[in-house]
């Protein structure tokens, strides 16, 4: 007889379902998170695909998610406080205040592989746009002498300052006073009001010739701009076609990146991971990650 029907408490049922879901996640074929059907990718692009996989840093983040999800009373308090805070601030700001919902996109090793450099490589400046709490930024920070960040949420700015990063004003980073060796724009293109303008500003802010853009885009591409406790569609729209991951990557490169003046050096598929809650240990989206050079 199944145990589930005997659990009359909604909380007990929720915990049981989460345990079952966690076990499925632990046993699933994680290679599918990184899989791309290269025969569907355009020929000039398919040769630039870099196959990634779960590495030590990814496994460490996943284990941390499983461990945190087991902190029953902490998760209960987080859920309660967030429900109250979201009346007054965005979900992002509430997460920053509660120190929850950290993200993972790339490990340091995957970062250097995408750039085509070795672990001893070092550059002057990194600018991470929309850096959140800096959890993702820290995987790349050691490769740069100076790390700059931008973030719309004031609580996330505070978190970034705690890590020692230089937080720039949203209108300051592209004023022409500084050029950056690498600009990372991770899962921001579908969450900003003017994404086409953002790409133009990035191109103009890179170190000439050697500067690179590290761009992560959630597929399927579904733009949404967060304003306080609500949201809206962006003012600038992209025309991205296709149903599958591969079809949308083709369309993104053809209809967005090339017209914006960027060429693809390498790209990969990775899971975009986020710390979970009482009901689910982590959340997962599909990311297409590109290393781009101005054309």
C-alpha cells in the first residue's frame, strides 16, 4: 500500500512529494541537461559547440541545494517572510534580503573552456551585468584583477558589496570611461526593458579586438520584466522562432546576435540552476551560453 494516501497533513504530503522528487532528480540522466542535437544546429554554428557536463562545482552546488531544502524551519520562515516582503519589494530583492535563491550557471573550469584559455589565464577587468547576489560572479572573479557588477535590486547591491565587488550605477558602466576585457550578461537579456540597447552598450564597452561577451539566454526565450511585485513585457522585442532548443539557438544567432554585431566563437548548453524551497530542492531551466566577439 502506498504511504502517500495515509498522509493527511498537507505539510507531510508536501515533504513526501519533495523527497520523491529529490530522489528522481538524483537518479536522472544529467547528461541530458547538456545535450544538443548538433545536426539541427546551422552548419557554421555546430562546429563551435562545446560539450559540457556535470563537474565538481556543479555537483557541489546541487548538494548544497539538497542540504538547504532539508532545513525545515528555515524554509518555513523564508516562505513566511517572503510572502510578506513581496508586498513591498520585488521577489529578487526579497531573496537578497533573506539570502536565498542563489543561482549557478557555469563553473570556473567551464568558463575557461568556453573562453578557450587555460586555468592560469588572467585579465584586467570583468563586468557582470545583473549579477544578483554574486554567487555566479565568484566562479569567474579569480581570473580578473578588477570585478565590477551592476544590479537593479538595492538588496542585491548590498550583497555584492559584502563580497567586495565594485557596484556600478546602471547608467554608469557604459558611459565610455572604462572598457572591459569580459562582460558577462547571464540570463538578463530576457529580463530587461531594452535588450537591443543593452547589446549595443555592451559592444561599445568591450576592450577593442580582445574584449569578449559571455552571454547566457534561457531557452525557450520568454521575456518578462520585473517591476516591484508585478511585471510586464519589454519595450524592445526580439523575433526568435522555433520550438526546440536547437531551433531557438539558430534563430537567436541569426535574428539577434548577428544583427547586433556579434560573432559566435563558442557556445554550449548548461542547466541554469537555482536554489529551491520547501517543495523542491532546486529549480532548473535550459541555458544557451555563448562567447561572442564584436564583428
